[in-house]
C-alpha cells in the first residue's frame, strides 16, 4: 500500500534563527540591517570545510585537471626512481653526500605532493608558498656537487641555504627568476595575500588553476633536472646531462626533451 509522502514543514525566518542560536555549535550571530543580512558563526567552521566542502572541491579538481595530474605523476615517479635507487647505490659505495641528497630530494617530492593536494582542496595562494622550499632543496643539492667543501659545511650546520640559489641557477635554467616569482608573489606578503577566495568547486580550467599547475610543473621539472644532475654518474639514459669527463658534465637538452617540455608546459601558454 502506497502512502503519500508528508510535506516537509516550512520554517519561518524566526524559527530558523532560533534553531541556529540553540545549536551547541553556535558561536555568534550578527544582524546587519544595512546589508539586509543575518550572519551566523559556528564553532565547527573548520570541521565543515574539511568534511563537507573539501571532498566536493577535490572531486571537481580531479575531473577538470585529470590530464595534468597524470603528467605530474609521471615525472614524480621518475624522480622517485632516481632518488630512491640513488640512495641505495650511494649507501653501498659510502657516498654520504648523495645519501643526503637523495633524502632531501625525496622530502622535496613530498612537498610538491602537498602543494598539489593543497590546490586540489581549492587553495589558490598556498601552493606557491610550499613550492619555494623545493627551490632551496634544488640549490642545496647543486651546492653539494659544485662546491667541494659544500657538503662538509652543511654537515657542520653552517650552511645558509639562501646563499645556495646561485648554484641552483647553474644547474636549472631560469631557476633564479622562478625563485623570485615564488618569493615575491607568494611567500612575501603583498597584494595577492589580501585577495579572499572561498572553497568553491572548480567548474572550468581557470587562470588561477593554470598558474598553480604551471608552478607545480615548473617545480617538479626543476627537481627532475637537479636529480639527474646529482645521480647522472649512477644511471644511464639521463635526459638533460652529458658526462664529458670524470669531473665534468654539461647540460644538454635533446630535441625530444625540448618537445616533451613544450607539451608538458602547454597549460601555461598565453599566461607567460
């Protein structure tokens, strides 16, 4: 026997206000007659963001950024292979400098993952803040290899990471200008830090998304180049470096590598 569904009772404005005010999570309410608003603030705002908003935003990101995620993941895996296997080779030959380099690189990969997951949750400003530390990792690894006493200075706790950027620039093309972008536009307080952006679902590939994906791609590509630089003596099939002699290597980008890089960075065409 079918029964008619009972119509949901419509609550009056006053009843809705009373319900919110009686909630155990109620924190404050502001009656704003000038803007014709009543604003409620609850004690579970963070919990709502985490449990209710974030999953929706993440699903929308996965739908729109599917291809970019896979491209970043591919390079992530390549770096993981070089760094993790480089660690075991370095451990076998007792190469402390490359053991430490592999550990720094693996942690830098985690930072890149954190930046991507932060963007995936809808945060537009924060990925760039995280990524800047990866540039310091790249520069530190370059410093170890270029400066004979560099690793000893690091081991003694006397390294100033800010002074290693010039060595990173010798290894990765345009790393200096990229470091400047991340520092001046994301890390240091400026006008962009006053722009408010709520957690909203992604409906299309916006410029904010393109810029952030471009930053993540630029960072992970830079880390890839630096990882090859650190471990090129351990592996064959290196993409960006040619060994000249036992103590000399040269940056060399093949035509295939140029084509791959052009496709990899297509997301930021027209933005830079």
